[in-house]
């Protein structure tokens, strides 16, 4: 238990610290790197909870894909740090309001757990006991058997969002020559090369 | 407090010893992989290869190591120093971390976790950070171009690799690497997985930035890619990390497709040979494929690489996942 507690405090403190540095770091690239560190520590906390599938999915999806794109975009931007600092203060009231809303919601959630024990019964419990199967299997049962409709609808909505994003950003630029591999493969020697017999002295 | 020591102290000491053994073996394997690469490539090009240091040049990797140790580390004045030094360390550490879940023989594994294959995917998807951080921190155009190329390439080929792994997991019904090796696969399932083995072999070439997909370090276009500004030990760490990732990917192929430590083709008569020897031989076979393709194939053009990843491999592997799961249900062969 001691070791688990130590590991918890290690992950949690690094998580909070790196989350703090995400918003205070001067260099945006450092911010993203701290964000990655905090994702990683959150995954560590999930492992401590025994949710190894969610932990590794967090690393694969957020660290391995989403944050790479963040880093990509942030590195490509030509940022002048002075300009960035100038306008930062005007967003403070808005940030405080959003922060206050989230904090209130967290407090209400925690309060519901504490003061209304019945709230816990609304939670979806794994259908099979976790002793019998791994938590990957339990998750699969919940997602693909018990709540398959909700899951599929969520997938469909994401799919439509993806198509929408592609339709909105895709533009067909004129004057660009595209490589059509099948066309290249279909070219035969006779179509492009003409062999002529040229007698000496008559060729130009 | 004493209880804590007796409970965790011995366990920690044992684990540290195992880690030491694994790291030692991996680093030796990396050293001799560079030797093997030079020897095999020289044989393919009718040259001698390294032959002056020690008998048959066998001490060449050690000489190279000493040379890299004794060189001066140069940090460009415009570089972001912390990130610049962090990048090679990160890449090297990740390349070694992956070995924690690889089963070398029945029960010979440091951490026998339930989601071993996901752990490997997670580690290999994080390797890209070492490359991007190096390219950005060097503050040089060549390095940055190399990093961008590498990031796009690794992210693209991860998708098809993930789908291939889904195929294998469908067949075996487990994410645990030991179970993946041991689950019996009917012969038609093995034939179904053969095309996926081919796609997987090509994808790991791209994932480890090896020829013919070594655009991130294409010497003729961007000099040395993300490694341009690195020297001495920092460069050596990149080098070790890259080769260790190659061996790791070969071990992964062995586990997913070639039956890990089991004797080839299920021949019982060969079972007297220790499993670790089969594991090493199969991994070495895949490594030979890495070197062979480097000596044989010219480098891809970048848009061809992207086309191969997104327009050919992605639809193919996605369709194969549907096909494999459909067949498993039809023939009632789900594990």
C-alpha cells in the first residue's frame, strides 16, 4: 500500500506541476511538451486504478496522435512572443468564468456522491465481475453488447463531423498536375517512343 | 519498515538484475547488428566490409563505440539546449522501455501485462517525439524538414500497423503477448494472415525510418535530417535507439506472426532446441530482411510514400479486418 501511495503522489504531483507549466511556459512548444508529460502522468494514475486498457489508450490516442498534431501546428507557427503576451490579459475574466463553472460542477459532482448515496446506483457497472475477465473484456462487453446503439450513434456522429471537416477545408486547386499511377502504368513503349531509321548525313 | 524491505527489497533487486541483463543483451545485439549490417551489405555489394579490427573485424563495433565516446559534444549556440539534449535521451529510453513486455521464451518476460501489445504500440507511437524534438531544438532548416517528414511518416504508417495488430488480436482473442504466441491458429487462419505479414514488414520499415523509407535522414536531399546537428554521445544515443527499435520491431513481428519461441511450422521434433534460440533466429531473420531491403531498394519519393500508406495500406488492412472477423464468425472460429 505504501508503494502505491508513493506512486500516486509521484504521478499526481508531476501531473499538477506539468499542467501548471502548460499555462505558464513562455515558449508554446514547451507548453505542448508539458501537456504531453501531463497526459503521460494521467495514464500512470489510470494504471494505479487498475484500468490498464484506458491508460494505454490514453497514451496511444492523446500522446501518440493528438499531441503530435498539436506540436506540429505549434512548431510551424511563426510566433512572436511579445505580441502573444500583449493581448493575454484581456482573456483573464473569460478564463476565470470558465474555471469557476468547471470548479462548481466538480464540487456538485463530489457533493452528489457524498450526500446522495443513491446517485452511485445510476452508474453503469461492468456486466461481468472484473475478477473473472480482464478489464479490456469488461469494457468490450459494456460498449459493444450492452450499449451498442449509443456507441454506434456516437461513432456515426464523429464520422459525419469528419466528413464535414473534409468538405469544409478541401478545395480543388486548378493548374496542378497530379500523378495518376494507373495511367503511368498503362503507358506502352509504342505510345511514347518512335524509332526511325536515319541514314548518315540526313538527320537534323 | 523492515517488512517493507523484505517484501519489496528482494523484488526490486531481482527486477533490477533482470533489467540489467535485458539492457546488456539488447545493447550487445545493437552493436553486432551494426556489424552484421555492414558485413551483409558489403557481401551484397562484393566488398569485404570491416575486417581490420580484430578477427574478421569482429571488434569494429567496440572501436566505433569508443570513438563516439571520446568525441566532443557540440551544441549549436542557437539551439534550445534542454530539448536538444532531452530528445536523444527520450528516444533511447523509449527504445529500451519496450523490451519490458517482450516474452523471450515461455515465462521469460519482465512484465507479463494483459495489454502487452497495446504497450508496444504506445511506445512505438511515442518514439516520434524524440525525432520531432531533435528537429525543432536544433534550430536548423534541414533538421526541421527531417523532423516534419519523420513525424508525418510515422503517424501514417502507425494506422495500418494498428489495423494489422487488430487482425492478429481478433484471431488470438488476447492482448497478452504470451497468449498471442501460444494460441493455436488453424492453417486457414495462418494463410489469411500472410498478406498482413507482408504489409506489416513494409510498415515497420517506414516506422523505423529505414531504407527505402529513410526520407527523414535522406543524405542527398536534407543532408542528415533531424540528426544533422548532433555529434558524439548524443548522436550515439540516436543511433542506438534507432537500431534497438529495429530489433524491437523484428521481435514484435516474430511474436505476432512467426510464433515467437515455438519451433517453426509446429514441428515437434525441433522442440528440443531452447525457445530463446528459435526466438533469436526468427528475429535475426526479420533483421536480415531490414538489411536486405536497404541494400536492394532505392529511396521512395515522399509523395509516393504517403500514397502507399494512406491510399493502399489503409484500405487494404481495414478491409482485411472486416474480412478476417467475418470469416471467424462464419466458421465459428472465434477464440
